[in-house]
C-alpha cells in the first residue's frame, strides 16, 4: 500500500518505519521533523536491536504526499483542528484513515472530514520515545488493538490489523472502540497525569512513592467505575496489569510529561477532561480525577505564565 503518516513523533515514526521495513511505500509528513529525518534517517531501536527504515518520502507539506491507500494520523489531539488541511489531500477514493492518537474525541474529529466507515482507531499499549538524538526507542513492544470507529470490527479494521501484524506488531482487532479507549485511559490518566502534577516524576518514581502509587490505584478504580457505568467494564485484573507492565518500563517519561516539559500543548481535553465528563454524566463520583485535572491545569497554566 501507499501509506501516508501524519505526524513524525515517536508513534508515527515507529509504526511508519515498521511498515516501510515490511515493504509498503511510506511517506512521513512533519513540519518540524522533516529536516532532521532527512539528515539522520529513521533509526528504530527496540529490544531486538537497531534498524534503519528507509521511507519513500519525507514531506513538510501534506499537499506533496499525494493520495494514499492508508492514512495514519499520529499527531497530538491538540492539533486536531488542522486535520482537514492535513488529511484531505491524502485521501484516495477509498482510502482508510487509522488514528493512533491518545484520548477521546479523535474519531469524532475525523468524522467531520470523511465517512465513519472509513475510520479506524488504534490504541497503542507500548512504551516509545523519540529521543533528542533522533533515535526512536521502544522500551516495551506491547501491543496495538484496532477497532472500527462505529460498530464491530469491519474490513477496514482488519486491513489495518493485518498490515501491522505483517510488519511485526502484536496487533488484533476489537469489536468496541469505547472499551479500548477506557482500557488505555486506565494507564494514561494516572501516569501521564501524575507525572505532570508532580512537576516531572518518571513512572518508576511514581511507583516507588507510596502515596503516589495509592493515588494511581484510586484513579484507575475511578476509571474502571466510569467505564462500567458507560457500559464498557473491565476487571481488577486489567488494573493490576497496569502496575505490572509499568514496573518493567524503568524511568519512563510519559508522552504528556514530555509535551509539558518541552512547552508544547498537553492533551488535557481528550485524556482527562472528556473521560471525567463521561463518568460524571454516568453518575460516577470521581474526586481523584477531578483533583488531578485541576492540578494539571494549574501546572500547565503556571508554565504558560512563566514563559
């Protein structure tokens, strides 16, 4: 397939690189990273070593990519207002769009551009950073789960899952996007959030602090209660697994912490505010998430004032 990847951050570079290594014609679009990628190339480092992925094109303008069979959206949700100008030029007559973004509300944003039956969402349960040296490092291969934007997994979801699987990714389809979103938020809400609220603690330091670990558990249990009330329950086993997998990450900087530290917009709406609204609307008390959201907004607001 000809694949266009919008956003050359850690996620876009990693999966775009793997798809290029698998033989697809991959084009990366990034206004900020195009020069670095042309100079240094796309170097992927995983537990199995390093590989240089050679992509077909690196573009600063979406208009130069051309129409694609598959468009992967890997920009931050804070840039969703640019989706019409970024995605529309890449849409072939039957192109599928796969969003690999965090949080809630992304398929709805894409639904204003193209029909919902051509939109697929993927949730990446992984540990990837794009380092200052340009190397994209994956410290935890994890897995990707994909679902159709509406209804059970259809042929477009299966197309995306097959392409990623053949590229070496543990990827399968799921019949409920909302169920996947709540499961992913079970990790993102506490660890992305507490890393900002504490002023920059990595995941290992959150786990080693008894009070913060207790807060993380309380947040996960609130997310579980909200998911259940909304009709997408997951059990305590999934909650416990969040701690088990995080233990193996070491001193990991969550993506939202990196955005916060580097002065970029933080995905407050999709990761914390919208899940809180949905939980409260379903009748669930969520004092821990309410408190965390306030702390994050205070931190981000103070950063803006100081700059």
